[in-house]
C-alpha cells in the first residue's frame, strides 16, 4: 500500500509539475527558442505528452493493478454502468408494461418508509441493504507542504488521490495533449510577424506586431499545471489556490490578443465573474473552516496507519453513523453562534436541535458551489463563457472541455459528500435553469463558436443537474464524455475557421466537400453530444450513455419528488433543443449550398497536425462510454469505484423534509430506464428531425421563422439580455458607488464648514430633484403609463384569430397543469 | 414465450391506425385527404370501442360519425372546394409553436395517463375471466330511466343515481331538434348577393 | 438474453392507461389541427378528433374489461359518450351550416379572415 | 567597537543613516550623483546590517522560534522621568525592520531622476530612514514618540519640496493629519504614564517587561531580589517605594516602558479606573492611540491625506509612504493598543473590525472610480490596509468560541503578513507608476494603452506586481488576505461576508487599470516618443520587488517562522486575559480588587 501511495503521488506530482517546468522555461527563455519561440511549442507539447504518459502509467500501471474494478460481465444490456451492489435489484428485464405498473408502487413505499423514519438520518440505516451506504473509496491523502499553521489549524498543499483523480488526470492530459498538437498547427500565424485584422490603428493601418507563439504555449502550460493542481488538491484551500490560478490563466489566454479591446474586455469579464463566484466560495470556505477547522478531504495518517487528523468527509460522514451526512458538534455550535449573532434577542432561547448544524452545512455547500457556478459558467454567472470565445480556438477547446469549466463540475463531484440534500437541490435547480437558458440561446446564435459555447454551458448544466439530483456517476461520466466530444467539436470548429477565415455560419455551407475529415469528425461529435444510440439496449455514442444516465436519474428523482417535476422535464426538453441546434450548426456549416462562394472557393482542409487530433478525439468521443472488450474496464465502472463516501443511499432533506435524493442505483430500475430512455431518444430524434426539416429539407423557412418569432428571436439573440441586465443592476451601481465615494472624499478635503453647507444645500436639491420630481411624480406618471401600456398590450392579444385563441387555450391548459403540480405540494 | 392475447393485438392495431391517421389529418394539406383520413381514424376508434366492451357505442360511432357526420363534412368539403381552398398553407412559425405546445400538452397527458398504477390493466387470467356483456339493452333501459346494472346496488348513496337518463335524453332530443332547425335555417338556399350590396345592407343581412 | 419489449407487449391485456394514451394522441392531434388549419372545415375536423379523444377516455373509464373495480364509470361512461356523439353530429351540422354561410358571404373559408370582431 | 553587543549593533542600525546625513551636510559640494551614490551606499549598508541579524549563532542574531524580545538593551536617558533608551527586536518588529531597510535601498535607487536640491533630499531621506527604523525598534514609549516625530518632518519636506504641482497642499494635509494623530497619541502616552506603577508588578512580570534581566539558570524571584538590591537607580527607587508600608502613603513608580505597560494593562487594574464620561482610562487611551495609528494606516474616514500625499510625492517617497509608513500604524496597533489596553480592545473589537472592513470596501470602490493612476494605487492601499486592521481586530477568543485563540492567531498573523506583502506590492505598484510617469509625465489612466508593445519587460513586471496586489495565489498578496478573511467568520460572519466581497472589487479595479494602461493596440496619450524600454537601473529595482512578491507568495514559512512565535505569544496572552476577564465579570465583580485579580491570574 505504501509503495502504491508513494508511486502514485510521485507519478502524479511529476505529471503535475512538468507543465510548470515548461512554463518557467518558456517564461524565461521562450524568446530564444527558435524563431519566435518555435521550440517553445514543442517543449510545452512534450511536457504535456510526458504528463499524459505519467498519468496513464499511474492509471494502468499502478492504480488498476492494485485496485481492480469489480466484474460487470453479466450486465451487458445495462451498458456497463453497473456495480456489484446493483444485484440487490435482481435481474429484472425491461418489460414496459410491468415496469410502468411496478415503479410507482415501489417508490411510494420507499417514500413512506422514509417519512416513517423521521427526519433524522441516523434512523435511516434500518432501511436495510437496499439503502446501505457505501464506505469511502480507496484514496491516498498526504501533505506536501504547509502554508501556515496556527494551533490546530493548518493550511497545506496536499494531495488526495482516488480513482477520480487518476481518471481526471488521464482525461485532462490526453485532451490537453491533443489541444497542444492542434495548437502547433493552428497558431502558426504567430510564428512570424502577425497582422491583426481586427485591430485598426489610429492611422487606419491594421496592427502589425511580432508573433507570440511561445507566449501562447507558456500560458497553456501554466493552465494545464493549474488544472492538474485543482484535480490533485487534497484540501479546499489548495483548490482555491489553483482555482484562482486557473482563473488567471484563462484571463491570459482569453485576452491573448491583448491589442483587441474585445479580447481584453472578455478576459476581464471572465476573471471578475469568476471572482464573484469565488466570493461565494470564500464564504463557504469560511463557514467550513470556522466550524471544522480543516479543509482536508482525506484523513491524515501516521506511519502506522492511525488517523492523525480527520478530514472534512470523515468528520461529516462517520463510520458509526453508517456514513450518513451529519453535521459535527462543532458545526452545531457554530450555527448556534451565528444564530445568536443574527438575532441578539433570541440568544436566550435553547438551540434549535431540529436543524442542528444543517443551515451551516447548507451555507458551506452553497458557498462552495458558488465557486463552481463561476468556474463552470452556470446561471447566473454564465455570461463570461461565450465572451471567452475571443481567445484562440485551441484555448476554447481546452477551456470548454478538460479544464476551467470542468474544474467546477469536478469540485462539486469532489466535495460531494459534504453537500446536504438541500444544497444538492440548489445545485440541481441552478443546473436546470442553466441547461435550459443556454440551450435556448444557442438556437439563434450564428457564430459557430458561440453556438458551441452555449452548448457547453448547457451541457455543464446537465452535469450540475445530475450531480444535484444524486447522480454522481452520471454527472462525472458526462463530464468525461463531454470533455472528449466538446474538445472535438471545438477543434473542428477551429479547423473550419482556419479554413474559411470567419466564424459566421451564415457565410458557410457545403463545406463537407472541401473539408471532409473535419465534417465527419464533427458529425461524430454532434451525434455524441445529442446522445445518439439505440434506445435502451445500446450501443451508442459516448454521450448516449452519460446523457441517458442523467435523464434516468432525473426521472428517478422526479418520481420521488413530484413537486420538483420541472427537474425531471428540463433535461428532456434540453435534449430536444440540443439536438436541434447541434444539427442546425452542422447543416449550416457543412451541408447544403455555399452561402458565400468566395469563402467556399478558398476553403481548404486543415493540415495533418490539426486533423490527427480530431480523428483521435473522434474515436474517443465515439467509444469512451464503452466497456473495453474482454475486461471490466469502462469509464463508468471506474467512476463507480470512485464514488464518494456515503453517496450510495437515498437521503432525505432535513430542512426540507419532503426532499428525497434517490439512490443512484435506483435509476437503473427497468421501469425508469425504459421510460427515460425512450423519452431521451424520442426528444433528441424530434430535435434532429426539426433541424433536418428546416435546414436540410427546407420544409420550413428559417427566415420566415425568424420573422414570425421576432420578439422571441431578439430575446434569444440578445442572450436573454443578461449582459445588459448585469450592466444595469451591478456594474452601473458599482461605478455610481465608486464615483460617489470619490466625490465624498473630495468633499471632505474642502473646509468642513463649507463642505457641510454645500452638502446641506445639495441635499435639499437632491430631495427636490430626486424625490419630488423623480420618485413622487415618477410614481404617478408611472402608474398611469403602465396601465396604458398594459391596456395596449392586452388589446394585441385580442386578434380575433380563431387559431390563436386555440393556442391560448392550450397554453392555458399546460400552465394550469404545471401550476397544479406545484400547488400539490401545499395540499 | 407466452401466446398472443388477441384483444391486445387488436388494441395495438386499432390504436396504431387511429393515431397514425389522426396525425395524418394533422399533417395533410389537402382538405379532401384530411376528410378521408378522418374517416379511417374514427372507424378505428370505433374498433377500440368494441374492444373495450362498448359495442353499442361502437356501432353508433360507425353509424352516426362515420356514416353521418362525416358524410356531412364531405359534402361541406365538396361544396366549398375551390382550387384555392384545397391547400392553404400555414406559416412555419405557427407550425413550430403549435408543435411545441402540442408536444408539451401531449407530454402532460401521457404523464397523467401513466401516473395511476390502477390503470395499468389486469393480469391475463383476470382479463380472460371477465365476462363481456351486451350493452344495448342496459343502455336503452338507461335512457328510459331504469339502470339495470345497478338494480341490486346496496349502497344507499349510489342508488340515488338509479333514476337513469330519461331527462337527459329528453333534453338532448329537444336540443337536437332545435339545432337541426337552426342548421336548416342557416344553410337555406339564398340568392347569392354581390359584395357591394352586402356592404350596403350589412345590418339587414343578418 | 435480451428480452424484446414487443413480445411481452402482446401477451398481456391492456389497461385504461393505454386507452387514455391513445385518447391523448387523438386529442392533441385534434387541438393541433384546430390550431394550424386555416380551412374552416379543417378546424371542424380537429374538433371531431378532440371529441373522439374524449370519448375514448369515457369508454375506457367505463369499461369493465380494462379495469374491474368499484371506481369504474360503468354504464355512465358509455351513455355520456353516446351523448357526445349525438351532440357532435348536431354540432357538425350547425358548424357546416355556418361554414357554408360564411363561404356564401365571403367567398372564402379561411378562418384567418374571419376576424371582424377585432376592434 | 564590539558588534556583538546589541546596544551597539542596533544603535548602529538605527543611527547610521542619521550620522551619514550629518556627514552629508558637512561635506563640501559634490556632484549630484555622488550624493546619491553615498546615500545609496549607506542604505545598502543598513540593509546589510539588518541582514546580519539572520546569521544564526553569530554574536548577534535573531533567533528563529523565540517569541520573546531579543537583543534587548536599555540605557537610562532621562532618569527623572524613567525614560530609557530601550530597544529590542521580536518577531513583530524584525520583519518590518528588514522590510524598511530593503525598501529604503530600492527607494533610493528610484531616486535617481531627482535633480533638485539633491543634497537636501539625501539628508532628509536618511533622517527618514532613521525615524522609521527607530519606531520599529523603540520599546520606550517616549523614545517611540520621538522617532515617530523624527520621521514626520523629513516626510513633510520631501513631499513639500520635491512633490508635484499641488505639493504644498498635500504636504500640509499630510502634516496636519499626522500631527493630530501624534497629539492624540501624546495625550494617551501621558495618561498611561501617570497611571502606571512599576511596583505593582510581581517578579515574573518585571522580568517579562524587561526591567529585570534574567539569565536562563536563575529563577525570576532570585533575579528580582538581586535587581532590587542592586545599585541601579531604578531599582533603588523601586526599593524605596516598596519600603513604604502604608498603602495610602505609597508613591507610584511611573514608567514609559512599553513592555511594563503591557504587563500592567493585562495583569493589574491600574488603567481601569473611570476617567471620563463613564469610560475607563484605558478605554480613552485606546481610542486616542487608535485614532493616532489609524490615521497612519490609514483607515476610513481618516484616510484622505493619503491619495493627495501619494499623488504629489515623488516616486521613491510614494514607495516609502506606502511600503513603510502605513505599516507604522499597524505596528502601533499590535504593539501598543491591544496589549496595553486589552479591555478596551475587547470592548471595541467590533468597532475596530468595522473600521477595517469599511476601509476595505471603501478603498476598493474609490480605487474603481479613479482616473489618476497613482490615486488608484493609493486607494488600493487604503483597501489593502483595511485587511490589516481587520486581522488585528478579530478578537475571536470569546466565551462562545470557548476561548479558542487559533482563529485570532491566524487573523493577526495574516494581518502581519499582509503588512509585509503590501509593503512589497504597493511599493512595487508605485514604482511601476513612477516609471511611466518619468517618461510621459502624466498619469491619466484613460490616456495610456498599448504599453505592452512598447515596453514589454516593464509591462510584464508591472502586471506581475499588480497581480500581487490583486491577491493572486503564488504572489505575496494572497497569503495575508486569505489568512485574514478565513479568520474573520469565527468573529463575525457578517463582517466576514462583506470582507470576502472585496475580492471582486479588487479584481475589478486592478484588471480594469491593467487593461487601460498595458493592453490595447496603441498608446493614446502625449509624449509617445518617450516610451523607451525599461532601463537597467529600473530593472534592478523591479526585479527584487518581483522576486520578493513571488517568494513571499510561495514560501510563507520563510516569513512566518520569524514572525509567528511572537504573534502567537501575544495572542495567547490576550486570550488568557479574556478568559480571566470574563470570569471576573461573571463573578459580578466588575472592577475586581487585588484579590480577585490575583485569583483570576492564578487560574
């Protein structure tokens, strides 16, 4: 065991530090590495290649021989996503009728059982083996370096290695290597003096500058280093350190074209929006820190294997408590302290035992999740990601697949045992909103990279949703499959852009003939992202497995929590929209006739250094979900091995007592699988058909559609007006406050009497102008105006058109149904 | 493998026919085809009625709907079928909205249909044991005011409904009469007037 | 061994759910028909489909073959569906009359142009 | 001259600049460069002297891991008032001293562009350095005050003569502000002096106060007896007073000894008598001292001298101002306010923390709105020093946290770290502004742009330093900020949340400034031709700063090992005091007699 631990930590540390070494070398000597630092690219690529080799050695050479996966051979039809404990469900075949009839009954009893158990998780393990909690996965934890120690408090740089860590290392290094190779080709413009077509100087000339080839690879190296750092982190403090580093790398890379104002603005936006998330994360960390006094994920053991310091997880999920989540005594105290601080008057009341520590746990969980919201571009902090397209395409491919956005999902997965059911519900809702909002925006975008960007946001929403609903494996599985196909899609789009020199899909079309490799690898990516596969029995593209797992979990959750039914439907609706916009993209780009003959004529297939990574990634996008023939090795089995402690159980909310987070293995029940599988398949097929009907068969005219949905189109085209909204409610007030503060300072500089007099005079004016004229008059005028506008608007509804009235009736019915299903909770 | 249970087989057959022709009605552009599809869909529905043990209603469906109402409709089609009305296009936007809304509606309805466990059907033995009775007589008696199916009802609260449907039957009869008179009045042959005259005497025309 | 869902599908009796699902499809088709057809007669056909969908539900809920328990509508279901059929016939007659009248007056049966009530 | 004698070594360290200043004044007329070179050499010498303390095991050294005062020496200065020439080092002052010496070298290096009255400039600069070093080393309150004032005057002239267009205004403003602070401090010093009484301390406390020197072998009691019987004038007076048996007749033995005052504040009721408006003497002393120090820090609302002084001061003086002068306020709070007046500190902890948080938010907002580059950096200093005040204030060793001082230790250590980190990053930022100001002679943020293309190396360093200010991990700003912020929740979650929000604003103003100055296609302002790449001299200043920023960012233990024992010791003492105080309070014995106090102390 010890040699395993030291081998693993050494291998991964080397894999982690190699990019740093490459960064440092290029930072100091990049300029001198060949003309424009040509060899810097090779250096960075080589470092990453070594990292990948080390990671795969760690996986196949050390990890798997020591921790073999459990055999899954007898469960072929469940596409390899099973683990031995699923045998508890028996070998049930997928009979539709029986499935439908059996499921609700079973769920009902489950639910009653849960309630009968009362609100305390402790009572729950009487549910029998069906609810048996899983023990912590095999993991290695240790400290490398101490940042500071204060009494019992310790901030360290440490490692936490389990299957997930190793798998993430392999995934990140593999994709990053592909991206590096690809970038060697894509960035060749930077190898000589570069004329930036998008920057016009004041004298009307286009900007000319020396190429910055080596800088690009320098940042890429640092980026990979930071991402590896997040993955290998053994505690939250270290996560935060590398979290910030990932953020700053993205700042550099997004703002790579520093001369472009849009690029530097996008970089700023990315970093600042991420900081907003970090703000929440800091709060969550503080809540954890001051109650638990540790950030460590694992238990620190001494040479004999005795636990010296307990980590977060083992404090929150103790073995005595059957690995159920329960706040520690210190959390209960801390919450009580916060409560007395909040309401001084209530200080004398006895502490509320019912939710002891749960609120604090919720704050910590939601706080940590805030950081993930920022990094993974979840609603409401998703606004930075599409703007991040200002960076070169290899960066987009990296940011959108293996790093940065993956970091957020990864952290949710890593921190998973400490999320209370209520926090998970928050995560699920955020994911749900994100996946829907982003998917709708992607429908109208015409910039090929932006469509993909919004699709990333939407897919991240899927992952968050899955994690929030209790589908840990589903979410992480989708993270990995998505990394491959999204990396592929982005690199394909980069190849297209490289070929036609524009991002605008309205100038493309018919490129299939000019760039076949790109077109067909991208088709693989599209099919993977929509989850194409034969329903229920498989086989399918990688996305098919992960997306079906997510939808199954959503279905399972929806059956347990009828009043959160929207979480059940959102992924299905999302699947429809995803299929639609992805194939819209493919058809617009590759099918049909060229829309811009000039660009078409000059289009060409990319060089081999760019297409080879495409092919490699396409193979993975197709097959990463499959079980390796003649072995037990599959991604989902790996992830199942990594399943965090205590998450294999149905858990009940403490604050929201009706909330049930279902056991993930319940979602493989045939009834759910059948219904969810068909729902996913049919909606995706419908989306694909609609896209085909509009963009390939031209049954419906897109322009006409645009006209008939003008308001909706402009709503989506403007991305739900989020940027403008944030400008109004955050940025502008901030600047107003800032200017006010500056003016306040200057006011103090004046002689105090004079200043006071001036302030008095000013105040009265302000009262007159602002209050009298704006507020009082404005209110009166506003009420009148609103009434008038409302009347005008309502008049428009009365079109006298029979068919629209029918439409309104249908809308009314649907809304009524939804409303009733929500109201049911209160009855 | 168990043997095929034929009622189920016919159920799937009829439901497939009726659903697909209903979709056909929806998607067809030509009004004449629509009418034809509708006939088939309704006839298949009648088959479903038979399968559900409602033989009389099924027969009525065939006679009144398929035989009567639809013939009427087809007359209407023929009377108004000019070239420009046979195919009238709807805009793409409306199609998309309608399909989206319809999809949602369908989703909700299907969800509701599957929601109740008791609706999932009996097992085969029970189904085969169920005796299917002819319903024409009880229906006729019901319309005349006697509920033969509930004569031996012991439950006081249920027996209240035993008075049958005589009153309803009467109302429907009168209603039908009024409606037919009205229809005849509305559709009576009129001298076709020109547009100018119509505009001039608009208030008198109705 | 892989169990084909279809095989099992045919050997077991169907239930109310299945009828209701068929009814739902008919109903939705009818509604969509009403919403998308510009031909007045098309709208009429949509109405017929909607009524049939509803009828199917009544029959299903009243049927002893599908579900034999106390909550069944019994004969009531069939009676109501009979009334529906009769009323549908009447409605068809009147609606046709209206359509013909409209056609006579406007030389059109496009419902989109029948918006004179619009203020 | 025996350099291993602390008295000589430390005196040399402090007064070498002053002596050199005197020599410069007497020297015949030399070229400007010669003056600068001499001054630079002196500062380098001082820096080397301060580095000499790192040699472990040498004749004089600063021992790692020792929490108590080291290298202590005391010489009577004005015996009538018990004023001593009393200096020592501990983990709190030592890093600041090294920082002072370090930044003085760099600031002198940055002084090369100064061409007006060079001799006077050099003299004042050296005097300033003496004042600063003295403040950090003095342990006699009177001596402390003297150094404090010594530092003030040169600064006034440095701003007022070598500053920008509105230099007189800025200098006067700086002077008045600081003077008000000094006056308040003087009042507090006198209040404390006249209420102090050395005879109330027992043997151990006298040893802790440095009054009685003790070697490792002897017990405190024995050393005390030896001291009382010795020939020392102070000991004799002590003996005289304690000989008086009637308590009513007994006189008090006043002292300016800061360590002794700390002992009195923590272990006796000398400062607890009611002074004014129902508040105790130490409450008022704390308020007066705190205002005096907080002006220096500076915290809102007493900060408005800072932007003007920074904007008008020449670049090297800005570096000194931001890098060292601001730290004196923080140093005063940790060294004087809290240990001497613990009860007031305990009562006013929330007030102190609020001041810190308000400064953080206020400074960040103000920085966001500036269009003057230097003003923006000045306001960022206000914001960053808010962390320091907050970190000192988080008195989380309370009853409801079970007197757990760990989080408070973290806060105070973080605050100290932030002082050092900010000393590097803010000095660096001002230097970076100075570099371009020297070239283009304006500081309007909206009239820059594209500097990356014209001055790539400079821009790289500048961006690095600015990121250190932003609190990026791996650079010096991060450690302090994270330590402070993480420690606050245990004291007050509300303040913690507000203070955490500052990370957003910080990112906002720094990134926006970087975008406007360094990024973009081309330079938009006047004097574009003057934008030459960074010179070797400037590089020689930028590189040490950048190296410092990185080293302190990735190797915090390098600093913490010197600093932490002393800080922890002080926090532990205060935590123990808190517990004793709370127990006294619960025993409803508000002022506590001698007996109650003794009982509490024995627990």
